[in-house]
C-alpha cells in the first residue's frame, strides 16, 4: 500500500466541511520551488508568512493564507514540508489541493505522513500508534497515555529493557569463545539476578497495561434495583440528559443501556439495567439475565431503592457484588439536607438534583483510592499488537530464568535471549513488517 518513491504528497490535515480555517499539508522532496509557485515568495525555514496563494500553473489567485516551509530534515516527516493555513469550507481547500496535484503531487494515503516520519526515523512504531490513539482519545486519561507514547516515554522503557538484555547476551556470547581455563566465567547466579531485574521491568509494564486497558475502556458502574425504583431517572441525572426511558410503569427498561462520561479524567461506562424481580414473562426474564451479565463485569454497583436499598443485599445477587457497591435511597424529593447521608446510604432526588454531586464525589473518591494513574501512565501499552508482543516476550524471559536455574547450556540461553530481544524490537517497530505497518497506518486519517 505504501511506497517510498520520491513523490510529493498532499492532503487536507483538518476535518472537511464548514469551518473558519483549513490546513493543507504537502510533504516530499525539494518543496522550496513548490513554495515559490504557490506564494511567489522565497521560503524561509520554519517561518509562517501571510501571502496570496496562486495556482502554480495558471497563476490564478486561490486564497489569502498563511504558508509555512519546513526544510528537511527538521519537519514532522523528515522531508520538506509545506503547510498552508487557508480559509475553511469546501471549495478553497479543494482548489489548493487540486493545484498541488496539477503541480505534480499526488493525494496522500491514510497515515502516509506518519508513515514517512516512521521511515525517516522521526517516530518509532509506539509513537506512531500513540498519535493514532491521541486523535481518537475520548478522555483525559487516554489523552495523557497517548502523549506519553508520543513523547517516547514508553519507547524509552522498552529500549532500556532491550539494552539490558543485549548486555547479558554480549557477556554470554563473549564467554562462549573461551573455556573455563582461559577466563573466569560469569556465574549463572549473577546472570539470574540480571534476568530477574529485566523480568521485573517487563512485569511492571504488563501489569500497568492490564490496569490501563480496564481504565481506557471505561470504569464500569452498574445501576441495580427493583422496577420503578428510580434507576433510569438516576442514570439520566448523572449523564445530564435523558438517555434512558423513564415511566411510572414498572419494567420499562428491558435491556441494558450504556453511556460514557468522564469523571476526573477517567472514562466511566454507566449502565442502566432491567429491574431485578421474578417473572414468567420471557422478555423480562431475558432482561434480568442481561442485568446479571452486566453485574458480573461491573467494577462498582449502585444499589438503588426508594425504601431500603440495603434490602437488595439479601437478594441472590449479593455474591456477585464482592463488596464493590454503594447504597442509594432514591426519590428523596423533600429531603432535609442536614440528614442527607446516614447509615452509609446516599440519599438522592433525581427530580431535584439532591445528592447527585455527593454521589459523584463518592464515585471519584472510590476510583482514586483504587487507582493511582500517575505511577503507570508512562508504562501503559495502548494497542492489542503491543500487548500481545510484550506478553510473548514475558514468556521468553520466564523461560530464560528457568533455563538459568536448571543450568542449561549457555548457547541455548543465548539463543533464547536473542528471541527475547527480537520480540522487544517488534514492539518498538525496529524490525518492520510491511503487513503490520500497512494495517497500523491505514487506520490513520488521511492528513496524518
């Protein structure tokens, strides 16, 4: 799909459609002449200049814009880059792109600018995938993780692990050239200590990644209660808009309803469920089955009742809660705020908004007490490809440790270490696989 022929590429780098501004990006080889053709000015590296923009062939005026020239290799792609910040809309950006094509450029493929940056050593594969996740991030947490990738923090951690492994490998391979009579060989116990340190570093990343995968996909909070106890009203009150159907008739909610919102930078998946009760009606029974499935996957459960929410703990669901629940007394429309919270029960009124802030504060505190995001952000892997490869590398390192403990021959240990180093290089992208690269960059937007 991608090639690195000496071609100039062009694309719209901002979303198409109505808007005040649009950015046209060109990348290629010796774009100084392209800059002159568009602006009738001499380029100055990394300086934004307000200029008329002309068609390079017909000399027709296309727009008034800001044009910037980045001389290779000091650009995002490592090539010459020209960016034109023009008026938005449909016709003006389109006319500039067509003019660039008339001047010899071609339309860029999805992610081709980032692909060229990767090939030119401006990005490694982790950083490139960080760009993709940054663009699609839906919470402050996922944004922070993606920025750590983009800044190379995760790459640095993996490069350090690779370097440690290569140092051990060099010791073993060097000593394979000598006998015990010629030099003092490094003891297996010493090598084992070094490998256990590497194992600890890899484990810290896999552990952080398992934690991060859960958080990035959303902290799952399930609302559970009897029919017509105010579950859907609470669901809408937390979201701030009407997503679930509210009715005085019991059993309105027959299926689970999910929505995401952000709380202190952490994505929350809020789930409204069918009321828990016994019924011979098929749809109701199926709804209860869906409720039980949601409960099994929940990180926290909100037990809602307009009389006594603690009574729900006596139902057959208590074994599924694992102490991760909060009791909520609903429909407290005339609540005395001085007794708003008693017996570990949060009293609320979805109608009047009473107690909702208190509940959100509880949720925020509950999550922060169990999650210290500050210590793991720089070690979270964001893609399935990264996680799978690192997990494979962990299996390799565990095998090497067992080999050292079993006094396996040094040449076998060296071979296993080479495999481990290759797996780390695969994560970073030092051993390019064209199919993998095409899959990764084809999921980027065209202008990136």
